[in-house]
C-alpha cells in the first residue's frame, strides 16, 4: 500500500514538473494552457493522495473547469496567434533562472533542516466533506463572508473592466 | 510517504512559477505562472493539514482556490482592456510609469 502510494506520487510528480516546465518554456500560448491542465490535474491527484477528496473535487471543478476556460477565452479574445510565437519571453528572461534557483535553494535548505525524513501519519482517515463544511461554517465563517464579497466585487469588476462603453 | 516529498514538489512548482513570472512577456502566460504559484501554496496547505491531523488547511486551500478564481477573472478583464487600448498584451509595452 505504502509502496504503491510512493510509486503513484513519483509518477504524478514527474508529470507535474514536466508540465510546469513546459508551461513556462513553450512558445505556443494554447500549448501552455493545455500543459497547465496537466499540472492542475496532477495537483488534484496529489490532494487525493493526501486524503483531501473535497479539495480535489473542487480543484477539478474550479481550476480545470472554470479557470482554464477563462484562460482559453483570454487567449482567443486577445488574438494571440494560435501557432508558435517567438516573442513570448522578455529580453532579460535568463535572469529568471538564477532567481528561481536561489529561491529553490533557500526553500530546500529550510525544508531539509526542518522536516528531514519525517513521515506522514499512516492511519490518517479521509477527511469528509462534513468536516470541511463544519470548519467553513463554524470557526471560519467570517472569512467565508469576506470571500463572498471578494467574489462579488471580482464579478462586478470584471464586467465593468471588460464591457464596451 | 515523507512529509518532505510533498513540500519539495510544492517548492519546485513555486520556483517554476517564479521563473515564469520573471521571464514571460505575454500577460496571459504571466497569469498562468501565478496559478502555478498558488497551486504550490495549496499543496503545502493540504500537506500540512494531513501532517498535523487537522482540517484547517483544507479550509484555507478552498479559500485560496476561490481567491485565485476571482484573481483570474479580474486579471483577464484587465488584459482584455489593455489589449483593446493597445492591440498588444506584451508587458514590455506598458512603460508609461517609467520616469
């Protein structure tokens, strides 16, 4: 069981890293969006490995369902060329590589020092949707309300920004 | 399963997202890189939730997903507005603020 989990993790993680690298290196906007789907689906699968089924389902619904459609519409409406484009990177894009490596080195050092070879609990039960909703509508009700207003403001803001006047 | 394997995966995704934000010129691709970063954070939240045996991380992850959806909506609205005014979404062209 544990071996199977680790093999599954390794396969999904490899796919996710390859997909993420393709998102930031491909020279085709539509391909980047489709590779992003691979990464987001991989994240949903990792949530399932982490016994978070409600978050995994929400990830599929919101990200793969809604956000990706928004991205594809954004690509379409801004008439980015659908084929290859050679001018997607900045002139100083090479600067990004050392920045990312330094950030990763700092985080890797901190993680290796803090958690070492600590293991996840083996007997963790799958978190039920009821537990999550008890959290949202109990101790975290106030942020939930705030979030409702954020979404309302985002909907109105997007309409105001995008309409023709 | 180690705790660190999830945290390292999230760190790698985060750094790839940072690279994308720095290197990309197309505004839609920058928004996609921001999504990578937000997903890395969510993975961390859920991993710590399992490690600590609490449900708080799941709640936070759901809230982050909602905020990310709002961010993409407004962000793409802004990109469309920029495109309508300039016929281009290259971030290098937006240089009015330069002194």
